[in-house]
C-alpha cells in the first residue's frame, strides 16, 4: 500500500495539481471577463494556444524560459486590449449582445487557430523541460517542473485574487461589474476598465500556455479541448467567481487525475462533465456568486 502511494498515487496527485493551476489561470481569465463584461469569450482557448506558440517562437531565438514567463504575458496584454477595443466594444451595446459577442469570439477563435496553423504548421512541437529531473520527498520521486508549476501558478492565482479584492484597481473592476452606470457616474473609466480586464484575462491564458508547453505538445488546436475543461471549472465554481473557479479547478483536475488510475482515461472527461451537469441541476449558480457581488 505504501509503495502504491509513493510511486503511483502521489505523482498522479502532483500532476493533477500542476494541471489544476494551469486550468485555474485560464478559468480566471474567463471568469473575470464574464463577471465584468458579461461576455462569454469563445476565443479564450486560442489565446492560451497563442501564449504557448509565442513562447515556442521566442525560445527558438534564444530567450530563456524564465524570461518567457514575463515576456509572453506582457505581449498578450496589448493583444487583448486591441481585441476588446476593436471587436468586443463594437457590438457590446447591441440589443442581442450575448449572442453577438459569443458568435464574434467564436469566429475570431477560428481565425486565430488557422493563423497559428499557417505560421507554425499543423505538426505538434515539444519544448524542452526547463527544470529536468525529480526530487525525493518521503520516498516519493516528484518531477521538479511540476512542483514549480504548482508553486508558481499558486502565486499567480493568489496575486490575481489580491489585485481584484485588495487594490483600488480591483475595486473599480468590481464596481463596474456590479453597476456600470453608477461606476461611470463616480468617475470610473468604465470602457478602459473593461479593456484592461479583458487584456488581463488574455494574459493569464497566455502564461498558462507557457507553463503547460513543456508538458504537453504545442499545436494549433490545443486550446479547443483545454477550454472545455476551463468552462466546466467556471460553471461548477460559479460564473464570475475567482474563489469558485479556484476550488472547482483543483477539485475537478484531481477527480480527472485520480479516476484515470482506476478506469480507462477516456472516461475521465465524461466524469468531469457529469459533475458539471449535476451542479447545473442542483445549484445552477455554481459554488460562488458573481464578481460584482462578491
């Protein structure tokens, strides 16, 4: 039993945690965008893939991995800002805004996916692991890079929560999410807050792509399957809730990781989606409330 825990269960739990923090980072971007703009960004998975490809390209020209952790989100910020100002805001005030923005972001995601395929080709790429090797902890050998992902990703999640709930900028974001007109009357630059929050969400997706690139292959359609898991996380956690997304992300990825030890891995995703369906039936609002009401 001890050997099973050391050599099978413990490494799988750490792998689930590493995947969990990456999913949470993507889900946080989705939930901030929805909680503030009330827009379901269907192109968010492609931004995650874009972050991985930008890291791949910069790594091939000699930029070290540690610099990529800073460079990629900084490059994704203006991309997200331009997309929000140039596309989302043009249809934001339309009568059927929810349907229009959903279709707009879905189409834009297809454009991004084809663009990545044209630039980098359809074949998968596998970057080298920046932190090779493993460390022994209580007789269990755990990959160093996965431990780094858990620690670094956890810090990013904590920093995001502190920014939203403990800073003046976060207060403006929450005020704009709660009542746009009232916030504007108090001097909050609502449109700039919207664009900035969208850009921040895109940057979170991009850095998740950087973190997962050395573990999973980088290919143009990589965001398609990953975004389904991220949407499941925010539905279970509560649309627009940072705390709910964090709890749901850790729980669902552990369910996925541990269940694959006992049943065929092809059933791991259906189990996660079944949990989402049960949550929609039992508690449609998810675990937590929305961003503006937190």
